[in-house]
C-alpha cells in the first residue's frame, strides 16, 4: 500500500486530517507543507472557469491542472477528482482512472456517489487504484445543494452507502454538507477516515477549497471560514506597483542590466 495512504489510515482516532484543494503548482507547493491531502477538485470548474456546474469539467482539464499540482506536491497525498461522465461503468472508469494515474502521477482518485458506483469502486481497487469516496452533496449530479441528513430515510441511506463504499475498498471518504449527528455516526462506524466539508468537527479531517479560505473567491458558504483577505493584499501590491511605474520609481538600476 502507498505509504501516504497508510499514514492517512493511521491517523484515524489519533490526529485530525488536514486537506485542501489546489489547482496549480505554486499554491500546491505552499499547501504541501501543511496538508495531509491535497485534492485537485473538480470545483475548479466553478472556481476558475465560471462553469455553472462541475458537469462541464473535462478529463483533460483535470489532467492538466493535476500535472501542475504534482510539481508542487512532494509529501502530501495527492488525490484527483474523476470528472462527471468519466466513470459511468467499471470499464470506462478503469480506462480513465488509469489515464489520470499515469499522466498526473497522483496517489488516488475521488469518485462521487454511493450504491451506484460500488461495482466501479471495486473494479478500480482490484486494479490497485486507490479510491476516495464522496457522499452528502454530490455536485456532479445533485439538483439541490441543501445539507443532507434531515430525514431519517436519508440518514439511513447515507450511512448504509458509506459502509458499502468502505466494504468496496475506499480508503477514505469526503462527507459534503452532512448533518452534525450523522457525520458523528458515520465517522464512528467506519474504520477509514472521514473528511468533512460543511459536515462539522465530528469528521476525522477537514477539507476546504483554498480560494475560499484565502478570500480569492467570491463564495460565502456557511461552512467556509475566510482566514485572510488575499484580494486586499494583492490589490495593495498591484496599486503600489502601478504608482511606482507611473512615477518612474520602478524599475531602479538594480532591476536593470548594464554592460
Ligand atoms: O471538487 C472539490 O473541490 C471537492 C471538495 C470540495 C471536497 O470535491
């Protein structure tokens, strides 16, 4: 088993897992110092390309961004989202997941869904492709993005699906916007780590979209905490640069070449 996956599994009930998304090298290399998992999420569709849904993200786009992220990730576990319509059956999933693993040299792929993807997960795991699961809000297929676990039938279904996915061989699971008590039960019942986004501190770890955390995106989701207003910092730097260019204070001779 991949050493990084072993490390992730060993942290269950011992230490929280820190996970963030990255879409390119420079950010990835910063996150790599602080994270257990760096995820190339298909959220890049809305964050970078203004797509209305992650359905529009292609396999090639995921591969290009992941190749860039790979250059920055040296120690963390690197996971890549399989985009919509690239894992509709076990054969298609295996072909595309193999391509992602080969082209990006990532450690694992992430797939959204429960019961419907069990045979797909089994196929990938059998072929030594580590899989991270994803339950709760499923951005690739859900119509409504409201939190999950309000009704008891839904709670039972999500718990059951998490257990089935674990039996199918996933090594970890993202729980997106799942009600607090349900995340607690799932986290307790599974022996693999749960990684929450909007699913409370009951999960074994947390993930956020980096652009939301640093204030680079406009998103104001309830579950996001903005740790810095990076737009303000960039604005100040660019304003200063503009002013110095206009006043001929930049570049100075030390920034220029002389024979
Ligand atoms: O696409 C993504 O960034 C994700 C995380 C939000 C978990 O799936």
